């Protein structure tokens, strides 16, 4: 999706795969690109199915700067528009601040094209966010794609008309060829394109029908459909009527099971996989054994599209086609039952993912949750808006703790947890789990006051209800809070008590292992390195037995801290390199920045003070997205202070600050690549040594292996 000199997109911010395969629109693509170069906000408008998103994808494919593609069709609440933008751009922030505050900070001075696709149902929220981002980011350009303008000052509109006769025929012939059908560009094809007003989506649906019908037969059936609609919907623009006619005509040509599955698929938000479809959509006239065949027919008819993702093959339905099917689902009276089945599937998926987080499939779980987020959000929304479903919302929000904590989504997780806990559920176990997870999130955000109140309340309720497991988790997280606020004796007492409770209950998972790591950190800060090392070596052993990587990365950090204290810089670097690679792969910003800070000290110890200052500058840029730098803890801050003192002493204040500023210009990906010694990473931000400076003061450029990107 990129031109030869176009940088990588931000994280998952790629156009959907079904938008590839461009036909026609060469002149419009050039005009749109020119408009984007002269205006910072351009909105492509037009009827549904006219090809707005595909044209935007074509322009993005050859754009000169980094870009991010944000699909908003699956976002149903305006308050989550900013979260969708941050998610698509791969911007992680662990603080309590909303994305509208953190996104401009993380993108400052970086040229970026932001594409917002399918915003028309969220115009007010989208317009407000776009105005805010454009004010704060002078290098930002926004390409909005929807059926209506945003209505902002300075917005340049780019109305998109249907295809001309030649391009429409070319598209129909090419798409038919993709279905294995050869048709000629003759009078019947031209008439079919004319009757469909050159609307690309209508043409693609027609191409899917050419497997069974000739162009002439399609024209006869289309004529019947138009006559049926004559006189209806007089207030609807002709092209909207044409598209709805084409979709309805395609719908009528489907078999009964195909129409039924089309309607039922509309309960999914975003993409979906076969396994989910078989559970959610089967039954009551559609046996599970038939789902694959029926789904394959809808794929062949272009009702749905297939895409390959890190989580395997998935399917997606275009918004206009989805809207038609959703209306039909409502008309059947079966919508409420299907939404409950959808909710049940995603409750089960979250439960499975929570269990498999402590397994060799941890990375796969992270990838699966990332692609399932739209439907998980829809399930949460259903639970929190339907009567008597609040307890399931609390359970779901709590079960996704690994998504909020381990995959860099603290801010979003906190919103769902707080919303769920604002409702009375009557199910104490679900509420207690949501409470301790909320307390955990608040601890990691550095929001100590609310964290303490929530965890204290959770402990009291757990004691009253006799929930020993919730009590253990609440005690554990209170101990974690004491650790990061430098109350080490209290931290040790609480963590040992929680770990004893876990042993009594037979509880063993990533959270329990993190409790052992946190106890090890408390012991290391108090000078007991042997016990700290023993605890973390045991954690590492258990992690290796279970294939766990996330908690293991924190155990490696403590082992690296101990190795540094014992005067073994080479061993420290080895441990931190592995630690940082795992933390970054999970988008764990806290684990990444802690490793960066300690790597800076190791680098200074090795004599490369300029590079140490660059790494400190890179870490300083990341801390505002985590919370209070180094938790405001004297113990966590000690390596930082020692590194800064050594680097300033060797370089002098002026050069130290220059190196730190260079590091501060590195984004998270670049900082991690540099710290891990990726080829060329240091040269990209090298700070020239003053004339006559010795080798020891120069920023080194070195090789090494490159860490992979996580999501």
C-alpha cells in the first residue's frame, strides 16, 4: 500500500485489504493528492459505494510521508473516536490523560497524513477532534472520507462522482475476471454499467453474479427490480436509490440461507473469523455445518471480503452492505437474540484469552485481541446498556485486564471499568474483579489516590463477602502501590501475604508471577540481591515452562538491576536487551522505558556517555505517556540519577543537553531500535563530537540485531 519512498504506516493504520486493486480514477487520484498538498484538511464526499475509500487508499499508496488509516465505521460512541485514532497510530499512553491530549504530544513536529474513514455517524466528535489536532500539529494533514462534510473552517471538499462509462466497463470486466468469468466490453456490459450509474460497489456486486447469469439476464432482473421501486423514496437522491436497488437486487438473488447469514453477520463490528460466525450466526434455519459453504458464496458474490491478518484469515463487510443487512435483521425480529449470541461469544473469547495469556500462545492472544477490539467494545457496550447485563460488563472489563495492562491500553480499560462499576449488578464476584483490575490500572497510571481508594474498598468488600481470591488480588495490588511509592516495608508485607494467599488457593498465572517479581524488586531495593535473584530466576523458570513472556520481561529487568549492582555490565546488557525486546513486542510502555533507563546507565558504565545521554533523552520523551517519571520513586530513580551525573561529568552540561535533545526527537520505535543496536539506528541521530574530542566522547554507531514490532 506504499509508494517506493513512503515510510511504514503507523502500527495497524493500513487501509483494509479489500481497498487494493485500483481500476480507473487516475485523474481524480492526482487531483486529490494535489488538494492534500495545498490544504491541511480535505474531505472526500459522495454516496455510499461510490469508491471514496478506495480512492483515498490509492492516494495513500503513493504519499510521501508517514500515514495512519483510522476506520471509524465500527466505532459507535463519539467518546471513543480519539481512542480509535490513538489505536490505529500505535500510540500508547499509560496516564489518566485522554488521547486528545497525548496524541499531539507524541506526534509533535512529525509530518503525518491521517485518514479518517467512515465518520458520517460521528460528525460532531470527529470534527471536534480534527480541529483540535490541526491546531496542535502544524505538520498534520487530514484526509476525511465520508458521506458529508465535517463542516470545519479551511476544509476543502472533494466530491466524488461515479465512474465514467469506460472506467465502469473496465471495472466490471476486471472484477468478473477475478471470479473466473470472461466477459467482453460490449453493449450489454455498457448498458449494465449505465443502469448501475457507474457506482463501483454496485458494479462489483454485479460482477459476482456473472458466475451464474449473463449480462443480458442480469439486465432483465435489474429492470424488474427498478420497476418494483418506481414511485418509492422520492426524497432519496437517484444514486442512493440506484445503490440500494443494486444491493437489494443482489440480496434477492441470494438463496434463503445466504440472505439469513448476510443479515446475521451485521452484528459483528469490524472484521470477524469463521469460528465466530459459526457460533453466532448458526441455528434457527442455518445449520452450523452449512456456514462455511454459505459464507464462501457471500465471498464469491462480493458481499463480504477476505483479508489475511496476524490472527489468521478474517472477513469484513462493507458499511453500505452491512447497513442493508442490519435493516433486514431488524425486520426479522431476531436482532436482540443475535446480539446476545455475539455478546456470549466475546465473553467466551475474553475468558479463553485470559487463560491463554499464561501460555505459549501469549503473543497470539495479544494479536487476536487487537483485531477483535471492535467487537469486544460492541459486546461491552451491549452489556452496559441492556437491563440486567451490568454484571457481565463488569466481568468482561475485568477479564480483559491483560489487554489493558499488558498490551498498552490502560486509558481505554479504565473508562470501561469505571463505566461498568458505576452500575449496580448484584453479582459481587464480577464487581470485585473489576475493582481490583481498576486499582491495578490506576497504580500503573501513577494515580495513587484513586488507586488506594479503589483497592481499599475492594479489600473490605472481599472480606465481607468471603471472596479469598479477590482479597489476594486487592492485597497484591496495594503492595504494588506501596512499592512504587517507596514504602518498601509495607510493600514487602503485603506482597508476601498476597503470595501466601495465592499458594493456598492454588492460583498461578501472570499476575501471580508479577507479584513475585515485585517482591524481588522490593528486596533488591533494600539490598538483598540474593533473594531478589532467587525469586526472579524461579519466575523465569516457571515462565519458560508455560511459554510466558510478558511477566518474564519484568523478571529479566530485576535480574539486570541485580547484575548492574553486582558490577556485571555485559550481563546487564544481555538481560536488558531481551527484556526490552519482549516489552516492546507487547506495546508495554512501562517495561520498555524502564529497560531504556537502565540501558542508558550500562552504556555510560561502558564509557559511551554521549550515547547514554541520547538514551536518557529518548526515555524522557516516553515518560509523559507512562506517568510520573520513574514513579517519583527515589529507588527507581537511582540508576537514572547515577547515569546523568556520570554523563554530565564526562560531556559537560552543554553537550549532555544536546545529546539528550537528540534522543528526545526519537519516537518509541526508533528509540527501541537504537537501544537494541539495530543497524544504522545510532547513525540516524548521531551527535557529532566537538572538534578534537576523544573517542570516548563520540556517539558510537554500531550494528546488532533488530527487534521486531509487536502488533
